[in-house]
């Protein structure tokens, strides 16, 4: 009886396996013949991005964005509205209240990215807008370190303008949408708001002037880049120099003519609160305080950057001269 049951069981299951195998073979055949014959041949497209030469051009996606998408539903319905501008703040938890006030000044046309240098991100969940922001955490790093690693031009190409701002700014007198209007009106590729003259200034050239809309120069506290200018500036940022000192005087290399494409927007202005936040994230070095240690490193980097620029210029000039014989 047991033998008969096993035989009957085998006949039923073997038949089932045969049917499944047959269906699988037929399905595989139709899937195989549905692909064009070109897939059987080696593809090489030298005009594709490096590393993608073996792919048909129609499937290559060379750029991306920072848009947040769902894990469900139709992908074409993920985004009700695509932000046109990108705003980044490098932040610590101590400045959460100030950043909350700053972010609320920006409309839904602006995508917010927070770079957390203190590693504390969960506390920000209490802010309603935070769920739509992008949070990146790496302890004791600067905005230029973050920018080099997370804001590659092909990643932020979806945005017309990229704001790379400090956390200790007051935006009470600043209207982001009006600012964008003025930047476009004056054709500025690299810009910043004017700074309140009654507060500490790094450079007098960035002081707000009441007799005009725009004047020339931009520093690294609150710069705004067009996506075209950012493509050049990103390459200018050095991988091992994290403070960005000296970039102010090299930005002119990325736009032409610089005196027309770089400017401070005086009629939309901000306040630099000069709060020692990121500087305090340093570590003491001998008898040097954490903040002083950071400033010393900044000055060292500035000297290194200046030398690299000069050496690169001289090397390129020599190359041109040799090519001309």
C-alpha cells in the first residue's frame, strides 16, 4: 500500500514538474526571441560616458538628482512638483532654532539639504519640514568637504542654482524668490546676498550698499552658484583642503566676464551672526584651543591652495610655450 502511494505520488508530482518545466521552456523561448538580435553582438559606443561604452545609448542615464521618491505607486507620479533650486546648510544641533527660521523663508521651489557635522540627525525630526529635507551626516566636517563628496555637478544638474550656506546666518530681511529674480535680472552666475554692515564682516567688499541692487565680489560664507558655474567650481575645490579659504579669489576663473557674472545682491541682505559653531568642533593641539587649531589649519590650507594655483598656472603656460616650439 505504501509502495502504491509513493508511485501515485510520484506520477502526480512528476507530471506537475513536467508541466512547469515545459511552461518555463516555452516562456524562455518567447522571451529570448522577443529581444532584438543586436543584443547578441558586442556593443561599443565611444561617445557614452566612461565605463558605459558597452551599453546602448538609449539606456544610459548620465545624471541624477536629489529628489526624494516613494517606495510604492507609479514612478511617474512620485513628484507633484520638482524643486528648481538647491539650498544646503552645514549644521549642528545647537543651531536648530536658527536653521528652522532660515528654512521657513524658502518656498517649495527650494530643495533643502542639511549636512550634519555633529552626527545628530534624529532630533531634527520634530520639525515638520525636516521630513522633506535630505540629511547627510559625517562628524566634524566642513561644507566644502560635503560639497566635494555629495554635490557632484551631475548630481545637482537638475537645479538652476545651488546655495552653499553657513548655519549662523540671519534671514529676517531676505526673500529667496526675490533674490533669484535679481540674480537672473543681472545675469549673475556666482552671487551672494549683501551683509548687514553693522555686524562682523570677513571682507568689507561684501558689505551691503544701500545705493544699488548689485556690486562685485563673493565670499565663501553664503555663495550661490548657477549650475553652469558650479560645474567649474566643483573641480576647483581641492579634495584634501576642507575649509575653502582662498576660493573667494579663484571663483573669477569659472565665469567670463567675471566683473559682470559675479556679484553681491545688495537689496536682498542677510546678517552674519558670527557664532563659533563648527570651529569648536576642532580638537586641542598642544596648548592651542580647538577653535584656534581650526583657524591655523584654515590659514595653512589657504597658503597651500595659493601655491597650487600658481604652480598650475606656470605649468600650463610652460606647456603652451613648449607646444609652440
